[in-house]
């Protein structure tokens, strides 16, 4: 009898609880960041529904809701309107205690305060104090799509990684408990009605702030969800679809699409690291069919991924200000989860650009990172050991070879003006120097290979002249004087004789006791001095030229050899 009496009491309590919350239940259909936008949306909905209300939220946003209803009617309306697709699919039940000032209809009275009831009654004020049994009962009334919405919100919060199936198993329960702990609630693993409302409201508010929108780029063959409130389309500049920051958000996005193979993927990997939106440092992963790049400095942080499949490379970059990391993490997760290549289309080289546009124009809007200085060097071994001028190393935070291969200094001889660099990962140059086994004769024709324009051109150029003297201007035996016109970027480049043998390395102009030399005068370190320095440091010297008198090379062959053994050396902050 006592048990029966308890059951009767529970039934009476539940009936009283429902009556207590009558007229305090709403169907929230939307939220906007400003009151003006809230009023505009409320006005639009008022043309369809007779019971549209607008309320300020504690988050600073503005909610549009239908009602008020009692609990059963609110649930029925939510299901019906969703089924008929008259309201957004992520609409949900909300209670008056979530709302502040009423802004719509204009001039409407404020919400009446809730009637005080016993602490155990399910008033809106007491909903956060629901017992696990009460919370489980209210949870049992949820529609499948509402349960899935809760899982999506938990995934958004980073505490749930399971399937969005509406099944509240152990994984979902653990996620609920983790979220409750993070919010300062008791971690029961069963969300109360008020906690569900808070979770979903936060989820929808943050999603709206990002403006996540699925886009389909037919030209690039990419589908992805972008934060449309933060970025907007800018231009097609192959291999990128560029999205610039919107309303000063500080966010930028690139969609990457180009045909290619493993070599193209590696080239893209190198090129991306020259852009300001990919800061130095961070994760660097290059595989045969994919790469990942992350970077961060005090101005920008970014993530880049790209994959090679079926002769096509596709990927994306998202960049943001470091202080916006929490918001970026949500946008990035959405992009990773939604990114899908389709078809075989890639950005055509002429998409959005004329055929005559050069590389600099194609990179418009993408600032390329600039080194402090760039000089020339040349390979002296088959594993990529490089000889260059020590002048390039001044004030360097790091040194790179070629497009962006990190290198370290293994020899620096300031007196000789020589430095030797070793790549952090072995390289396989197309050619490396073979030092001439005997001095060239004075008056012989020579060529200097170098990056005259400090990286503006992709290949080294050759400057032709003659050997003027086998000593320096002050009689130094380790130097030679050249009659050739060169530029600053040529310093460190090899000096070749007509057979392709290396007879020296060009020094920077003005390095002779601070004097500025005439335009057609150059000073080089002689090959014998370079070989001696390599040997003294325990570094494998370059092989000498073949015995006997080698044949002279045709100008085009000499040019090709010079380009193949010469490498750009860049000094970075």
C-alpha cells in the first residue's frame, strides 16, 4: 500500500509539474547576433506564424521563438513543423528562464515571472536541478532528431567522437558527463532539460557565428564546409581558390586544386612554405601521396593539408589570428570532416587569369615570405654538400637550399670567405662540381653560374668573361681575378672553365678590404684553396676532373652543367 501510495503521489506531482510550467515552453527556431537582424527575421517569420516572439539571450544573441505552449503541445509543434520543413531542422524546445528582454512583437509585455513552487517541481528555475530519474524521463520524450542534435552539439564541444545516430550508449553518456564536468555540473551522464538547452544554444550560437556553409566548387572539384561568416570568395588563382577575410575577421582560406604526381606534390609542399600564411615551424609531414603543414607566429596560425589521388592534388589551407584559436578549431574541424574531392576537374591554369600573367601575379593576395638575402652556392658532393660565400650567413636564423630545404653550416672560414652547408636531409643534385686539376691559363674564357636576381628566376644564369689573373688584387695566392660583370646574387656561384671544371668560387663585390670594384672586375677563391679547406674539415672534397685534357663543352652544354650544379642559398630571420 505504501508503494501504491508513492506511485499515486508521483503521478500527482508530475501533473502538478506540467501545470506549473504551462505557458512557459517555447519552440526556438533561430538566433541572430544583433537585435536588428533578430527583428528582421522575426518580422519575416511573422508572415507565416501568428505566435512569433523575440527574446534577448544571456549570450548577447537574439532568439526567435514560437509559443508559448504547454510541454506536450510544444513537443507536438516541434515535431510537426520540422516534418513539414517549416522551421529549421535544428530548432528545439526552450524555457522562459533562458530568455531576457522581449523585443518582438514591438511593445509586447515582458515575460511574467515564473510562479514559485516547491523545489522539487519542474519549474524552469528548477529544471537544472532535475534528478537523474527526472532528467532521464524528460530525455525519453525527445524525438530521434533531437537526440542526434545533442550528439552533434557534444561533438562540437570536442567531447564526443562517435556516430550521430541518436543512440545514447556508453560513449554518449561519457561525453555528457565530460561536458557536465567542464561546465561545473555534477557529471551524471544524463543531461537535464536546462543543460540540454544550454548545450544546444551554445552549439547553435557558435555555428551561426561561423556561418558554416557547404560549398561545391565545380572548377576545383571540391566540396567543403566553409565558415562563410568569416571568409568570402576572392578569386581563382591556380592552383588556389582564394577566400579573403570577411569584415576584418582575420581568417583566410585556400582551396587547392591542380593536376600532378609525387614530384608535383613535393613541389607544392615546398611552395606553400614560402607563403606568409604558412608560418615557419610547426608540423611538417610529407608522404608519397599527402602532406600536412601547420605553423604559428605572433601574427598568424594556419593548417594545410593536400592529398594526391588519380593524378590530381586537392587540399585546403585555413589561416587565422592566434588569439582566435578556439573559433578556428571549430571551423577547422568542420572543414576536415566535410572535405571531399569529386570528379577529375582541376583548376585550369587560365581560370581567373590571363595567359600572360606571371607567377607573381598568380600569387596576388598571397604574400610570399622574403629572405634577408639570397646568394648562390654549388654542390660539391653527390649527397648535396654545398660551397657558398660566408657573407650569406650574416644575421641568419636559418639557411635554406633551393626552394626551402633546411641546411646547417658545417664549415665557415671568414678569412677565406668560404662557407660549406649540409642539407638536413640528403639531396641528390643533378650535377656536382669537379674541380679542375690544374690552374686555367690567364686570358682563358670562363663562366660564372649564379642566381643573379636572388631567386626571381627559377634557374641560375651564366655570366661569361675571362680569367684576368691567378692572384688577388694584393697578390693573394688563394684568389683569382676575373674580368666579368656579375650581380650581388651571383656571389658564391662556381667559376667554370671551358671544359666544365670548377676553377673557383665568386666572392661578393666589395669584399676586397671594403673597396668597391669596377663593374667588370670580380674576385674568386681558387679551387685549390676550396679543396684544401674541405679536406682540413674532414669533408669529402669534390672529385677532380678526369686526367688528361678534357674537351671543351659547347656553350649550351656548359650552361646546362652550370645550372645543374648551382643552388640558391637563402638567409632567413
